[in-house]
């Protein structure tokens, strides 16, 4: 093992954070999930693209150390964007956002978090279709797809990137767009960290002032009404693509029970548009935060508690009430089993998000991506469960149980004909294999692009974290 890599990086004039220092501790503690907080030999923080290239060349040619790539640090599982025996290449200082008014483009540093981006763009009355939680990182969100408030209107976040600036394993800095390196451009729209280090993204902006929306909380007894409302919402999206609705079933010890929450957001700012009538008619309601507010503040509201080890799993099904109902039942059983055998200090959320065909059509219209959802002929729903615990033993037990629960739901969906192959990389656990769900042609394309731009397989062998194309069968 080469533990001299930190000295080599320092000798190259790069900013290096060492264990035992306050700066190192702050960066490690800033990962969203405690499970992702590891102990790299050191953290190297480039301040611009040139320094990122220098760090990559130094690590590649002068050390045998492996490394990890960190953007916002929001992936939940250990090793996705951090490393224990090696170096973490932390892009957190590459976080500037520049608005180019004449081109209606935002140039965004890949180490930014979405809250920083929205704050920078607010004075210009524009925004971009980024994360719905302000602390989500830019690069990981976009290279994994990027569901957003505006998805039905403009497609996923990745579909609105017009250029990626990328440092290749060779140290070369290239731009990937429709005209230059177009194969890399497409591969980065869903292909994750298999080709190089993204240091900047240029996105088409959306003219936007305030949104209308917030969260409405209901008792668990309204479950059937919500299932019906969500299925109808998904089917009716083409008649109102400006809207967004995500329904949660959430458990916390403080509440003592599961509650249902509808996160409703209208990108036009229209107050109580008719499209939301079915949700807003459900009674009783416990509380709501519905108001007119900025894109930034809407994403701040959706922040989640820190200090937990997060275990996430995901799968996708056709827009069918049976699929939602079965998942809600599975959550209830999971929580009761957990309460009977484990520490009471835990949180559990499940969410349902629309993946309508109109969204896939927007992706195609903007040049396509590699996710493969355009294969689907009907509307779909993205399901996610988040289980949050305090210690490593509980995390391991939760993962074991969640994997079994996910497979049971998958088998049920297959049995009733509602299964959708595709999995959303941004919500997937380390036990999942989302790249393999993109379809045979896209997987072959990703392999070809990885081989072309990284012929030595540096990002497969020396950057072991994340979902790797080389690990597919």
C-alpha cells in the first residue's frame, strides 16, 4: 500500500487535508450519510479544473494509491464518493456558478450543491432543473439522471446539460457536447463516474420567479385516497406538465405512526391549480406549508435529518395502484418488525415519483441519454425506501432486510405484470446494479465510450467507488 500519496500531492503544490486536522474532520462530517464518512489517507481539494487535472495525473503516474471522486457527497453508501485506503479527490472548492445572460446558460462548478446554484441564479429570475433538496451535489445528480420539479416539462436534469467539462485519465481537459465528443456527452447523461472527472456543467436555464407549493400532511387512514390520487396524477401529467407531485409515507418516533405527505410544486407559481385538486380534496389534513416561494426555499424545505446512517433501495413499476399498495404494506410490515427487534431511534420514508412517458419524450427531444427509459411504452412510478439508523450494526441489518423486501416487491411486480427493469442510480444501494438496467444497447455503448476515453481503465481500477461499467456481466 502506498501511503506516500499525500506527500506527493503536497509536493505538487495541491491543497491536501490530513487526518487529525479540523479541516479534514469538517469535510468528512459533511457527507450526507454517516455511512459515507470514511477515513481516506488524505483529501485533496483542487480549486479549479487545471488543479483537478494535476491531481489526477499525480495520483495516476506518481503513486499506486486508489482514489474516490467527491462532488456534493450525497450518495448514501460507503465508498460511493469516499475511500478508506486511498485519497478522496474533493471537488467542493470548484463551486462557482456563472450566468451567461446572452446565451441563457448557467456555468456551474461540479462541486457545487444545488442550493448554491439556485441562490446564484435567483437575482436573474432564472433557475435550472436541478435537485429538489438543496444539499444534493451537482455532478452526481446530473451524471445519474436527475429527476426535478420541472421534469415533465423539460426532461431530467442531465437532458438540460449542453456541455460537460471533463478531465480524462490522461489529464486532458475536454468539452463534451453535441458537436464535440458527442459520444462522451451522451454517456455522461446517466453513465456516472466511468469516464473522467466532470469539473463543470453548462445548463440551459429556465425563466422562473416563484413557485407555488409545499407539503400537505395527512393521517395514515387516507392511504387509499392517496393511492388513487397518485395513479390519476401520473396519467394526467400530459395535460399539466408544469406540475410536480411526490407522495411520501413517513415514520418517525416523534410522530409515533406513519403519516402521508404530498409534496406539491407548481413551477408556474399558479396557486392551487386544478391539477392538484384530488390531493387537496383528501381529508382530514394535519398541516400544510403551501405558499408562494422561491425555488431555493422549496428545496431547503425538503432537507432531510442529518446524523443517520442512510440505507436506500429503489425499484420502478408501471403506474398501477396495486404496485403502490403493496409497497405501502411492505413498509408497514418492515417498520413493525424493526420496532420489535431494534433500537427505536430510526426514521423510515418511502416515496413515489412519476416517470411518465412525456418525460422520456423530453429526453429524446434533447438529444437522448443512456438511461433507457425510452424503452417503456407506458407511464411508470419510481419507488424508493430510505431507512435511517444510528450505528453500523443496524445499518448492516437494515440492508439485509431491505434487500429481501426489495426482491419480494420485484417478484410481486413481475407476477402481476407491472415490473419495469430500470433502476434510478441516484437512489440505488450498493447491492443494486442500476447500470445493467439501462438496456443491452446502452450498456454496450457505455463500455465502448469508457474504453475510448479511458483505455487504461483508470476509472475502473484506480477509482473503485460507485457503479462501474466493468462490473457488469
